[in-house]
C-alpha cells in the first residue's frame, strides 16, 4: 500500500452490519481502524476480531467528547478519516412521534454525529488533510411513509454535509456522503424494537397500516431483491477514503440511483404516487 493509504480511521456504529464490515475491511487493507460501539460485549467482540475499539454513545455529549479525546490521544492527533456510520431507524407515522422520540432520533443520527465531526475537525485542519464520510440513506433523498423520524435525520445530515463540504473547500479535508438503500444488517430488527417501545399503535389513526408494517419489520432478513451485502458500502468507503478525487456522493443500491434520477425529472405529485406505491402503506 502507498503511504497515503496507511491512515488512522475512526468508524462509528460497529457492533454489526455496515459498521463492522467497513471496520474489518479497512483494517484488512492495512489501515489503523478504531471502531466504536455502545455495549461492552460488542466492544470486546471487536477487539477479539483484531480491532482497536472504544465505547461511544452518540446520544450522550459527554460520551462523544470522551471518545473524541481518546481517539485523538491514541493517534497523537493524526486521525485521517472519520466514517460516521452509527444510527438507527425509528418507525412510526409523523403524528405519532412525540417530542422525546423525535429528539432521541436526532440526538443519535444527527447531533452526535455533528459533535463528533466538529471535535475531530481541528486536528485535520492542523495537518491540512482528512476525510469525513457520512453514511446517509436513500431516505436522505426521498421521503417514505412511516419513516418520518429517520427521513428527518438523514435529510438534515445531507444538508449539513453539503454545507460543510463548501466550507472546507481548499482545506485538504474532503466530505463525502454514502447513500445506501437496502443493505443486509440488523437495521430492521433494531427498528422494530424502537417501534414497539415508542409507538402507541392501538390508539393511532394509522393502526391498520401499522399491522402491515409490523409484519415487515418482524420478518427476519430483508427480502427486497435490491438488497446488497454491507461489502457494497465498504467499496464506496474505500474510494471516498483513498481516492485522490473523492466524490461528494456515493449511491450504493439500485433504489438510490433510481430515486435520485426520478426526483430530478418528475413533479411532486408524480413522485408522491411512486413513493406511496413503493412503501405499500408501510408494508414495504
């Protein structure tokens, strides 16, 4: 590997799925990877897999600060890459999202990610180089029913990333967005857990549609024919990290590419019709 490729990289949300795959994949390429997770057992599993691992709760400002300080200390202030992957999905109709539930979604998916990025940036500026890579979603491009909280967090992440990219022009620090669609992971399982904990389906005007959504979320695995393994995301992260000309956006799956094209050429009513059909009233 060339010298520019042998870098220190922090990857968040590595207990499973995309985060774990990317952390292990970058480590296999010779990078020094620091992986984060919330639970002690997941941190230990990452260490057993040969990774450096730290505790990080994105919804707790003090945890974010501690993690940033720990990473900068252990890398002697030379962290080159940050892959902000940690996030979860909170299903539910917009009118059923309480203040606390929506705030929790934003604290993890947006505010914690922003604070971690903000704390890492000064060291990158001092060295005149760095890569900030945010894991967004097809739902950062288009909205779908019963995904309002997650839509909100990813739309905001896209806007924040675009602004940061403009502000870091000519700094040597590049900002990229990875935009997956359906990827094999525990995302659906975790989403179902948050749905059951936070949504009062029985007393909702959407209770009939919730039945279809519950059946989808309870199903093990992702049955979409467009589902790709997490290695598809790893491929994009490698390019964003190692290329001399990283892209601003990396669509990963067919739905991401398709919806990105459609939203440019179709009117709002046409897009709404397609998105209603695509979500199937929560069944898909």
